[in-house]
C-alpha cells in the first residue's frame, strides 16, 4: 500500500511540475527532463519510478498539451517512444 501511495505522489508531483510552467517551451523542457529520468530509471532497473513517470506523462492533463509536446526534441521523443514501447501491454 505504501508503494501505491508513493507512485501516486510521484505522478501528481510530475504533472504539477509540468503544468506549473508558464510557457510551452518551459513545459517541453520539463517533459524532456522527465523523459531522460525515466530512461535512466529503466536502465538502472528502477521500474516503479520509471512507470510512475510514464504514468504522469500519459496523464490526460499532460498528454493533451499538443503545443507543449511539439517543443520536445526529436531525441527526447525517440527516447519517449522507446520507453513507451518497452512498457506497452499490447503484445501481452
């Protein structure tokens, strides 16, 4: 139960960090930062944190920010899509 609470706390914090930025450029930079953190967590087998970050980035309040996501670099989007593919449940 503690891990579920921690997971939800991380998700809420990340969503808040993204949404508190006043410009799309700043929000894009925060998203890219968390994409990099998520990739590092995956690499270091910290899967709970990686999935929490992915959950936050896929939260409806963040994922619908079309202009913000356009400010994420191609490198960042490539990493993001790679992480999404790793966590995909479609072939389960």
